[in-house]
C-alpha cells in the first residue's frame, strides 16, 4: 500500500510560525525531503525532531524525485519542505507533485506561511485579484518578453527578487511600466522586517543603491489606465460589436467569442442575440 507525500509549510523567518500540525507531521513521517538539509536540520533541532532527510533541489530533482516516489510507493510517508515558506510554489517541489500525480501517490498539504500572500496582505494595494510572477529571468530576452507581456495586466502583480538583482528590477519596472504604485516588503517575519510603500519612479531613482537588503517581495500596481478607459458594455452593445466583426469577415462564433472577451458577457449570450 502506497504511503503519502505531505507538503509542509515552514516558517519564512520566525520559527514560532510553525504550526502544531506541521510539527506533528514532521515527527510522524518516515523521512523528509528538504531543499537544503542544513537549513532544515536547524528547524528540526529547534523542535527536537529526529528524522532522516534526503536533499531535493533544482539540480537533482529528476533523480531524487524518482527515488522519493519509489520509497513512498513501497509504503513510506514523506514530508517535503523548502528552506522557508510553502514548498512547491516557485519551487522544484512542483515537479515532485506532478510525479506523484502520475504515479497515483496521495498528496496532503499542511499549510504554512507564504511570503507572497503575507507581502500582499500588507502592501496597501488591491488584493481581490492578483497574479504571481515569481522571479524574473536573468536572460535579457526572456526578461524583456516577460515584462512586455505584463504591460496591460490590470491585476496586482507579485514578484520575488534577490537583493543583488533588485536595482536592475526597479529600473526595469519604471522603464517598462512607467509610474505606478509599488510596495517592497523585505525580511518578512524577521527582526528587520520592513514594508516600503512607494512608486516605481521613486524606487528607480532612490532605492537602487544597495540599501534595501534581505529576502524581497515586490508588489506592483496593475495597469489602472486600462480600467479608466475601459468601455462599459451592455448586452446590446456587445452584440453590436460582434455584428461589426462579422461585417469585417469574422465567423459568428469567433465574433461572439471576441466580443465576450471584451465585454464580460458570455459567448453564448451574445451568439444567441446574433441569430
């Protein structure tokens, strides 16, 4: 009978944030898959937990993933942890979850702190709709393509960034997005935790000197200019738009689909009005 993979969230700085359920799970599993066993050992020692560990990180995830799954399929239970926060979020654990799905292994989540959600909560920006963009690529073309794809994004955007790359990212934000609200949250739950609510312009001109250090989350305001200029559609005006597209050569179903994307009405509602 197969064992279970437990996805266990760990503290992002303050060890007091590890939940009682997480402690209990780490004590009960047969072994732990850790991003850095040295970091996880400090956590385990703090809670007097003694468990065998295997390293699982970006450069060994394919080989170790198969080994971990094989052990679980033989009946052992495993907890996967990252150095800080929720495993499998912008993290190689994502691949282990996919492998478990393919092999029929049960996965159970034990929730814990998440830097992106914690930073969003104190950002002062809109939280109802947001998109997590992870780390920007260091490859110039991939980075440019990524940023260009977000110019018309209306939702709040969340990024992770390393301190030594922050200066370039702040300059890129202003270059690509113009002046928008920006919140920089660093060292969440740690002694030097700080929330800087600013703008892309101010940050690019004043915060690129290396003074902002530590683990960093960037929360960027979405494109509000699009919202301001956005047309308010009725079902009738959305149908008229579809008719105009048809007159230009579009098929009725394609015209209804495009009008639906622009207006917010359902494609079928518009299509029914056309016939």
